[in-house]
């Protein structure tokens, strides 16, 4: 952990920074303190998408069955248009290999 150990004192939740208060409500006090200890002072950017674009595209191509583009779009957090674009690009690459 960066910067020392997790606090042993009881946490005064009402005095927490709003970010840490909200985080503690989502993940709990202990996990919030672990995030605090590990990342405090760092500038964090939280990605919009949970899944990496390239890795999601690979999974979409593996799992596409011809009719589940909407399901895959929801599963990986991208648009149905993006899913179909990945499928069409892969099809075009296959045609180019022949």
C-alpha cells in the first residue's frame, strides 16, 4: 500500500470528502480505505466502458451467432452499431484473405 497503513481509528463518515463518502456507501468502509491508501493523491480517470474495446471485439466475434448483436452490445456496454461494425470488419478481413 502506498503511504502507510490503513487507519485504526473509527472513521467519522460525516466528515469524509464527498468522493470518499460516496465510495464508502458503494463498496463499504474497509474497501474505501484500501482505495484511499492505494490511490490517495493520484489523479484517476475512470473509463466509461467496463470492457476494453479490443478485448470486447474479440469476444463479440467469438460469441456472435447471427442474431445476438443486441445482447452482445448490452453485455459489453457498446452500441449495437459498434458490434455490427466489428462483425462486418472481421467478415471483410476474411474475404480479403481468400
